[in-house]
C-alpha cells in the first residue's frame, strides 16, 4: 500500500486527541482507572501509527506491532466504560460481563488468527462509552457536547469499514484520516465541555448558598 511518511506522521494526531480527551474525563471521575484507560488507548493507537511510520520510511512490516491496536483499545475502552459507570447500579455484574466479553473475544481472536473479534469488542465498548457520555451531556443540558460525541461515534462506524478496504489511493487515505482527526477533535472538545461543567458546578452552588 502506498503510504507516504507525511500521512504516517499525521496518524499520530488523532491518537493524541483521543488520549487527551480520555484524560480529561478523569476530572469528572477522579481516580487512576481512567488514566490507565487513557494509557492503554493511547498505546494501542501509537503502536499502529508507529508500525505505519516504520513501513512508510522503508522499514520492515511489523504486523505484531500493528495488531496491538484492538487488544489495547478493547481493554482501554472497557476500563473507561466501567470507570464512568462505577457509581451506577449493578456495577459488579457489569464488570463481570465486560471481563467475559474481553476474554471470549481474545480467545476467538487467537483461534481465528486475526483481529476481527477484538475489533468487535472494541466497537461494543467504544459504543457503550459514547452512549454513556451522550447521556451525561444531555443530563448537563449540553446539546453541543452530545452532538460532538454523536459525530465521533458516527465517524467510528463509517471510517472503520472504509479504512479496511484494499487498494486505496493516497487521496482517499488522506480524506479518511483527516475525517478521523476531526472526529477525535470533536471528542476532545466534548470531553472538555463535560468536565468543565462538572468543575464549575461546585462554585455555582457555593455562590447560591454562601
């Protein structure tokens, strides 16, 4: 596949945007778990982007590095979802179900010899996370954040199948990657709004009740 170095370098940008957006959520749900989730999600994205950069620079193809993407994303998004919903009902049952899904998909990926099962589990947890964040935005009365998260989810479902098609032109790859960057930028803006709303709430309450 024709993959110029400039495009490979740009592939790091959405990874940084997504990781930054997840880290911001730690302000809304304090604790180390979201930081770990951000590290896992960022590591998965950086692994694939690094593999692309090495190949674009004339180095060897490293499928083991590229294929780290979905296992790390699966665990990262599962942990993120569980962290965001830790105060809701049935949290233990939800945690057991998430662990079961991850384990089953990991076994299926080994048996199938491909990343498709882990892609499916990544899709499940990323979707659950997005839906939960949209719910938080609606509860805060922030329609803009809800729309931004919705647009990121839509891009996730649209760009995934497009990116898996073989024999893509460089122009098409640029278009897909820039759309992905815009979607992750929307995610970063949305999480910034969600965390700003939660941080500002105590001060407003204090002003109302001196």
